[in-house]
């Protein structure tokens, strides 16, 4: 295995070589980093050809086993399917040493990251919980939150090559927690947009609906919009829940899915039942934090009962 005495000798290995892994690998190769990769689908008759073509375009050398990847690389970056992240770590852990960094870049829960940290820690290697805060196809330009006992060393090794790394002051699982909670919104908006646009397209309403959404979303900075949505919800949640009944009826008439609309109605009804309207004396509060603090207080009182 190469020595880290000279950073010019940095060798990075990607465990899993899908779209994310190949995007990062391709970018790193242009900065002078030596890159290897292993993917257990190499033996697949169909997908193996795709992997080899992808590696060729990225100028990445494919190796035949996790053991070989650990032997030739100092920094191992796991970019497998989330469901396979523990299995991937377990497959390479017997071949890791104190000289290795193991970077789990998969979108996983904090507990799964901690589990992988324990698997890796038993080998003597240091662990990095890395959370990609955007599209992995952006490669090294995308912001990556990192924590864990190997985070500082990973940042030192990789920042000089243009990787956009932001340390988080937390043990393993801290970066993952931010990523997972952020995904409630990021993936939720994706699903909401899809349901909205499918309905708009089916009803021949695409242009007017998009124009109206753009007018709202472009009208103010995000934090101002956030504050407006949450503070007004404190007063108008039930009325908006009632409106969602009519939204669902409209989507049923159009013959399209309304899963997100039903979930929206349910969440608005939950909000309406918290007593926010009465607590704020039927006037919207000034700050969304007031709403969040009241909700937390209500939930804590409920837990104590």
C-alpha cells in the first residue's frame, strides 16, 4: 500500500462504481490523484460491461476484490447502494489497517453510519461519515459534510484537490442526521412537484400552474418564504386541510395519483390539532421558531403523561 508520507502519492479507492463513484473518481483523476475501484457487479455479464466502459472513460483501474482495493489504496470511499453499505464495509474490513481512511458516502441513517463505524473501527482504520449535500453527479464540486474520527484527516487529504468538504463537530452519524432530515424536504418537494405537474399536465394546466408556482417561489428569499409558510400555518392549518379535501377530489376526477396531497392534508390536520391558533391568540406569530418551540413543548408534555 502506498505511504501517506507524501500527499502526492495519494491513492483513492472507490468501493462501488455507480454514477456517484464514477463522478467523483473522474474528477479526482483530473487533479492527479491515482484512483482505483471495485464493484461486485463486475462479474455480471451485462452490468460488468457497463462498469468497464465507465472506468475506461474515467481513466480508473478496476481491481478484482475488496482485498486488492485495500492493498493499493490509502483512502477507501464507499459509494455503493445504501442497502449494501454495511455488507460493503464488512467485506473490506479484514483488509484495512490503521493507515486507512474508510469514507462512507452513502445516504444512510445515523445508526447505520455508527454501525459501519464500529465495523471499520475494529480494523484499526479511521472512519468518515460523509454526507453529500446535493447531486453526486456534480463530483468534487458538491458540498460534503464530514464527521467521525477520520474527518479531519480526510479533509486534509482531499481539500487540496478541490473536494468541497465541510467538517461537522459531531461523532459518526452527525453528518448523516443532517442529510436525512434535509431529505425530508428535498425528496418531499421532488414528490410534490411530480404529483403537481402530472395533474397539471393531465388537466392541460401546465403553463398557468408553473407560472403561479414560480411567482411564489421567486418572490422572496428562501428563509422569508419558510417563515411565512410556517407562521401562517399556525393560524390557517385547518382551513388549508379542508382545501386539501377539494384538491384530492380534483385529482380523483383527473384520474391521477394523490398520495402526497393526502399526506399534506394529514399533516395539516395534525398541526391544527396542536392548539397553535389558540396559543397565538388567533394571530400569526412573527417568527417560525416560536411555532417550533410550541410544538416541541406540546410533544414533551404529551410524552410526560
